[in-house]
C-alpha cells in the first residue's frame, strides 16, 4: 500500500489499512506481514501504530537497492 505524501494525514491510509486488517480477520488469517523501506521512519511509525512489529526479516528493494524490513501483525491482537 502506498499513499501519496500529498494525501498523508487525510485518513486514506488509515481507512485502507483498517479495511485490509478487517478483511484478513474475516477470512480467518492469523497474521499479516508487510515490507517497508528500513529508512522510512514515517511509514514504520504508521504501521507500528496499528500494532505491526519488526520480525527480523530483511531484504534489499529490487528497484531502489535500499534495505527493507518486514513487519508483522498478529491479528488476534489487532483492532478491527
């Protein structure tokens, strides 16, 4: 998921992620994970606010060559 910086703080990202979490829970998923650029503190803080935590997974983004980190959310702990 990506939201244009011009739309940050408008509620769009929150609405999208709320819906994704709700749908995953309804479908019976136990957890969700995502990849985020390690240097993107804004995105990491956004996902952390939803309960996502770094799980130690790392890789290099194929487009930018930048390090990425995996974040995971246990859906039994998630709101929505």
